[in-house]
C-alpha cells in the first residue's frame, strides 16, 4: 500500500475510521473483527476520538488492537471543551485507559473551542514530554486557524474531503502541501450513500472494474499529501477500501468528476460534519 510520512512515521495512505462505532452493543464484535481484518489488510492507521460514542469507539479500538499495538498507528482526538491545560491531561488519560495503551501516536484537537490555542498546545507538549502522546495535530482547522496556530510541531489537519466537499482545494489543501503537512480526509466516500449512487462515479468505476467507493478514495488520493480514513465493518468493504490503493484515475476520469462536482473557484467556508 502507498505510504506517507506522518509525524515522522511511515503510515498507509488508507486507514480506518471509527465514527459511529461503539454506539450499538449488538455490533460490538463485528466492529472489533472489522478493525482486526483491516489491520490484516495493511490499513494500520486507526483513527478514533473521545467524542465517538462518548468513548465507546475508543473501547472498541482498544479491544481490537489488544496484542497488536505495535502494528498500529493510533490517532485520537480531544473535545474542544476539554482542551484546557488540565482538561487535555485528564481527557488523554481517559482515552489511554479506554484504548488500553500507554501512548497515543497522534493526538488531535477535534475542532476549535473556547480555550486559547496556546493553552492547548502547551498541554499537548506536556503530554508529549510525558510520553503519553508522540505527536499532536488538529482537526477542522481552516488556513487562518493554522496560520494563527503557527506551530511547526503540528503534524496534520484532519478535515472533511470528498467530491461533494472539495472547497479545501481552493486554499487549504495547497497551503498544507506547501507546509509539507499531510491532510487527513474524513468521510472520503461521503455520507448517506448519495455520492456512491452517482452515475458518474459508477461509470468510472465500471471502466476500472472497481466500485464507486474505490473511485472516491482514488480521487482523494490523487493528491500525494492526502490520507483517507474510511470506515467499514463488512469484510467486502474493507477489501474494497484496501484495494482502492491500486486504482489510478486518468485525465478523462478527473475531467468527468470535475464536470459532476466542480472544483471551487473562490474561498468557501470550511465544511464540517
């Protein structure tokens, strides 16, 4: 699988998201099994957050990676209302307990909140000195937020990115590329399935003997600095996600997608879900 350097470590460009995991007790074993199968397929970057099922997703991840922690690049996020000096410390320690590990590889501020960025960064740096996290970054930050952050130590910015939400191409994606800051794309195959029913994606998928989801992932990965973190529970979807790494879109494909989902021509507000 294609890899990229993130926080000084080589990671796969297709990882595993966990949003909505841990919400249904009846799905627990299926979700744990899916994450383990994803690791087997090489998707060893696992992204979670204390927000997801109020810690439930972290518990799922913790069980899934038990005995395999050394294989995993583990990402979690702190709520903005926990982003104070003391709040970050306590939130991280709760996440570590749920994840069953001593260290989180990459810890993100989920979005901006009431606390000054300087206070949150100081708390992140304290965690790093304690060895509880290895690197830190942010999520749902726009260019002005990152410029205000003004921190070379910020490893990544995780934002919404798919053909339906491509406003970041106007300024944020080029800015991060210029800074050599990888961008993590959440919801890379959209939400609710509308994108995956699109006739253009289906036509391109048929051409490549692929699925619309694989086309959406390949589209995101056409930018060398992007990491995609789709969520999947079924083995078929996991295999499709992993195999999307092999799909290469040509100029004709990209032109068709541009016609169906036009690229931005002006600054847009950062989309979030």
